[in-house]
């Protein structure tokens, strides 16, 4: 499956685009097809092309995309203990918190795309009354086993019983066909003064430039959009929202994963190096311990860190 010479129109400004990357494939889970990334000539928004229908995407998620590592076996048990321990919170303070697990608070919180519910456990421990929204039935069932309320209706059909103080969109927005629509719907779930906590990969990342096609966050065909700070702000504005705070930073884990992709890259093959927990863990620790100035220095401060993190409110609040 290849993108032709005629690419997609931009949903924000209607302009045409140019192809900036070609021949990308799913090296994590092995879904078939080759993909390109096109950048809008008008506003710079980037998107993966060709685009599957929502039905086709659902089938790809069900067949190929993982629903989370089950807590069984030695690795699974150790993984669960780590996330439940104080060591995990120390790691987040050291390496950065892309999922908002360090933020204490109270009130109702909805975690959109909650997967198997690990984040729900952490948000509940931080003081929130938590619920999840997860269309993957297998993942939702795993989260319910943890004792949480998890809704499986599509976001467009979900009607909350009460508004939420916080809606979490952690590494979710880049996966949906209509990011403006998702943000509008999420904003409609908020109580007055409520916030959306949003994170996603940064298309202006220095690490994307360094790794090229082995940058881990291309993640085709599941990442439909590649947002920069500028294009994310345009999407927010279109949805009637604004960022109270928008930062970028670089988790060592993400750089380690890009290294794993580079080390294990083989044409149209699943990357086995990336699926190796010892290799990924060792590289992550080494990258975080070594004095790499760009990891926490100029790149992050200049908006070129690997991850975008934003606190978002409705315009006028």
C-alpha cells in the first residue's frame, strides 16, 4: 500500500501537501502495508497516508495492536510491582511524566483510552474519583478486574452521568481520525473550570530529525497525525480550547525505543529488539545516567523535546 502522488488535503486549512517520508511500516505489531507522511503546505499539519476507514482501523487494532501486558509470569509481576511502588514515582520525577501520573488532586477524572487500567490505579491513588473509556473490550475487561468503572461506548456516543474535573488524553489524540471533534467532545464532558490533560509525540522533535525513519513515534498506521506545538495550538483553537501550559520534554525511554528501532530495523519485519525488556531497560538507564545535554537541555527548552504535554481549558475560562 503506497501513497500516490496526490496526497490528502489538510483538514485545518484545506491546503495540499508534500510527502516528507515514505516507505514506513508497522515494525511493532506487523500490520501489513507501507505508509507515507504528508505535511500541509499551508499550516504544517502532518498526517499519515494512505488513511484507513474507521472500520479498517478498528480491525487493525483488534488483530495487531496489543491491549497491554497481562500481569502474569515473572516479567508481568515485576512490572506491576514497579508501577505500584514508590520507585515508579521517583522515576517519573527523574525522567518526566508523560501520562500525568504525578499530579495529585480530587474530583471526577475520565481517562480516555485507559487500556488495561494501570493509569486508573495511579490516578485513584492520587486522590481522584476515576472512570475509564476504552473501546477495546479485552483491555476494558482487564481494567474492570481492577475494580474500576470503564465505559466502552465510542467517544461520540458516550454520555457521562456527571461532568468531570479532568479528562485525560495521554497519547490518544494522534490515534483518532478527527482530533478536533475529539477535543470538542472531551471539552463537553468538563465541569466549569475543568481541564483536559493532553500529551502526544512532538513532530518538531530533535530526535525525529536525528533518527529519521527509525524514530519510534512514526508508529504507522496507528498514529494518524504528527503534531508540532504550532499545529497542536491550531487544532485546539479550532476546537474552542487553548493551552494554559504547553511544554516539550524528552523521556529517556522514548530515545531508547528509537535506538531499539534503529538497532533492530529490518525491511517490513517486526522489530524484535524493541520488544526486548532487558535491552530497552538497559538503554533507558544508560541514556538517563549519561550526561547528554540535549536530553534535558536546549532541545526541550526550544520546543524540540520528543513529547508534547499540555494543560488545556475551554476558551473564556
